[in-house]
């Protein structure tokens, strides 16, 4: 019994650009990582545009008004002045670095780079962004309260505690979302 080899064509016909086959040959973790880094660079570049900067300025003022309203509900007698929350005891200014925009950029890059359906990505983007914005508003309120009532703890809470809490919240959200967004294998038992 003789074994015959199938004839192999000398030239393989290309079905598309070379980068598609190169990309397909890489593992899913590599593709996710490269997409993630590219999206962070893209969103960071967009954040430098004057139009986006004006949106951020408006968002900081809105944060100041919302934080002042929440603090007034808590009996703090504050008022918003632009992107600042002011009272007779303490004042806090909400800077771009304090807006949680970096967390939103990482969230968006992670969710958009993840291989799942568009509908699940949109749900994650909306819920995750609302979650980060809400937690950041709570952060501003608590920072004001700490600054007004325990000023010696302000630097620690501002620079160490809250960045860690925001990071953990974002990581837990992304992990939970990824678990939900990953298609489940259906198993059928033989009858």
C-alpha cells in the first residue's frame, strides 16, 4: 500500500491584505492588548482637542453644582462657583485630574477592545461610565467633608484612598461585565 502525497500548490492565493492574516495568527490576548493600547492612545489624543476640552470644562462645572447640591442636602451650606465648591469652612476646586476622565478612558478602551457583541459593549459603556461618574461625585462630596471636618486626613484620602477605590471599582465592573458579556457555551444533555 503506497501513500501518495497530495500535490501542494506552489503559490497560495491571498484572500486579503497581509495584515489580516497576520492579525488572525495572533492569540486573543495579544489582539486585546494591542487594541486596548491603541484605544487608550486614540482617546488620549482626542482628549486634547479644544472641543473636548470645552466639554470637560462644562463637566467640571456640573460636578461642582451637583456636589454643592448634595453637600447642601447634608447641611453644609455650600455654593458652586464654576468648578469649585465653597463654604465658610472649606473650598475644593475640581481639576481635570479630579474628573475621573482617565478611569473612563481605561474603561472604554477595555470594553471596546473586548470581543463581544455591540449591544453588550454599549450596555457596558453606558453603565460603566455612569458608575464611574457617580462614584467620582461621591468622591468629591467626601473629600469636601474630610477637608472641612478633618483637614489633616485630606491629602491621604485624596491621593491614596480614593484613587485606589476608583481603580478597584473599575476593575470589578470590567471583570463582572466581561463575565456577563462572554458568550456562554450551551451544554445539552443526551436524553
